[in-house]
């Protein structure tokens, strides 16, 4: 237990909490939604594919359905984000948590970095980084007006250090990690909490096509429990599983000569498995 106070106000009561999850169709976002609907939160679930959300929504009880709103939304669409944000604030009278999960993985390697790959790179940055800016632009004026609320962004441990096979994904997450730190410093005095969430490997559509070994692979349901536990503690950074992510955090402090040596050994071992 830490002797220091939490960096954010802990989110300890989920009953009737107003939560907007962007990227809730599958994976981590869907897993968090399943937990929160069981805890009687009021949810708005947004995703690119509404049919996936609707299938799950149809399994809910009548009461749960009345507390759950579905919206088809692309995080690359600023008008759609703005419209949804304003409608939510009008309908709910405020918002307690915005969880941004939407993201894509590129798998880009240096030999593949050609002009033909630019659309992939731009889409990765548009989704993983600029999408968060679009959300911020839509909700910050509203959060500043109500002077409370919490913003949580799902980033990645890939943002801790430069990594191979992720030459657009890892930089987009590194920038998101940096953004969250600046946001915390500026918004916390205004009563707005900020969390960045840095998972290790989670078994989702994003990782299903990986052709390398993924240590400490977690299920989305485990990731959801870790995220909510971190928010309940008032954490700024929520990273998991600790046995894996702590090593990557330590690697941030290593001399680059040593880091590249250890990374090379890890990549060789991963390719052999």
C-alpha cells in the first residue's frame, strides 16, 4: 500500500456512474462494458461496427438495456464524436468517465516502409493518436464546465521503448503516453482525472495474427479487471501484467547499448518459439 495519496480521485462506486466507452465492440472495451453493466453503471458504448454491439446488447435484461446506449462511431470522425459527446451530456446531465480504447496495430517493419505503406501509417496515427485528440477537443469544454470527470486512454507498453515490427504503432502509443502526462498536469487542478492504461499482450483481434511469442498473454476479461481496479485505486498509470510490464518500464532507464542487446536476444528467442 502506498503512503502517498492517489493521483486521481478513486472511482469506487459504479452504480449509476455515467461511462462512455469508445471502442467497445470487441476486446478490452467489450470486456470492461460487460463488467460495468453488471455493476449497474449507465453506459454509452461506441464502436465502428454497431452489429457487434447489438448482439451483446440483446442478451441484457430489460433494466440493463435501459441503462445502456449504443452508438456507431469512428474515432477518426470529429463530427461524430462531437455530436455523440453533446448528446450524452444533454441526456445524462454530465459524465463521470470516458474510456478511449479504440486502436489498431500495424505490424510495420523497416523493409516494408515504402510509399505504398503510407496509408497504413496515417490510419494508425489517425486512430491511435489523433483520435484521442478529437475526443479531447469534444469533451474538454464540457468537463471543464462541470469541473469533474475522468479521462482514461488505453495506450500500450509498446510506447515505453522503440520496438521492431511496430514502426507506426509504437510511436503512436509513445506520443499518447506523453500526452497523458501533460494532460494530467494541466487538468488535475481543474478537477478532471487522467489515467493512461498500458497493457502488455492481451488476446484480442489485434494480437490474433501475431507471428511471434507473446509472453504473459492475458484474456480481455483479466485486462478489464485490472483496468477497473486501477481506476478504483485512483492510479494515473495502470499497467499489467506487472511481471512483464515492470521489466519494460525498467528497460526505459537502460543505456541504449544494453537495451538493444537485450532486445535482440528477446526477439531471437521469440522467433525461435
